[in-house]
C-alpha cells in the first residue's frame, strides 16, 4: 500500500505540473505512470490513473485498485478517498 500511495502522490504532482500559466489542467481519460521521482516504474504493468467527467478517479497498479474523487481548482488537483 505504501508504494501505491507514493505512485498516487507522484502522479498527482506530475499532472498538476502539466498546467501552464495558472490554467486548469484537462486530466480526463487514462494516464500511465512512467516514472516516480526520476526512476522508471518497473512493474509487470504500468500504474494507470483514469479521471472521469463525474469527478471520480481510479488508479490500477497491477493488483491494487484505488478509487476516489478529485477536484481541480485552477492549477491545483486535489484527490481524496
């Protein structure tokens, strides 16, 4: 679970950094996590974040599935359980 939390936090930071000049980030759809803290993700299957229009997200990290809600306010992506 600790590794999943690290993946979640790193990917959230990466997604937020994709915005420019304080504009909102369009995160809808599926995103693969390729690296965390500069290190390549080495798993049988890349962790995938999926953001839906209804404000929910899911993260699949090989075996574990994480679900929750998210809110984007300007250039801030807030994710909860």
